[in-house]
C-alpha cells in the first residue's frame, strides 16, 4: 500500500515543473525531529525560555543549542538574551518567516497524508 502511494506521488512529481517540485519540497531544516519540536512549541507559544524548551523536548543543553542556532541562522526563530538579576535568560520566539515555513511544512505533510490515504 505504501508503495502504491509512493508511486502515485512519484508520478505526480514527474508531471510538475522543477520549480513546482522545489516549491513542494520538504523543508529539511524543519523536518529534523528536534527542530520540528522547537518550531512546533514556538508556534503555539508566544515565547519559551531555553530551559522551558529543554524540559519540554527532553533534550540536553548542547543539543538544543545546536538545533536552535540552525533555526536562528535560517531566520525561523529569534533569540533574545537578557538577565534576570544575575542569571542569564535566553528566550526564543518564532519569526514571521518561521511561521510561514512551518505552515508550508504542515501543508506539505497534510498533502502527503491525503495522498497516502487515497
């Protein structure tokens, strides 16, 4: 069954122009598990601190830092560093570009699910 859905998707892909295929291409930056978790969490929260994301995603400081930096470099998330007294506070929020990329990613995944079910 998965094979026939893949065949239909491949056939549909061959009928599209290269520009149409690239428009429908999966965003690999968001698709990675931890980065998808970061973007998803920020899509439903105005902002989250580093520690809140770390607890939510059950990951390490280093892992979260590396993946957040990749999203920040792509302008998908913004990072604000402040101090709460003497304690550093890192807060993340989804940018407009990040929200558009996430919406596009979700639409693509919905299309894949729809194609697999038909």
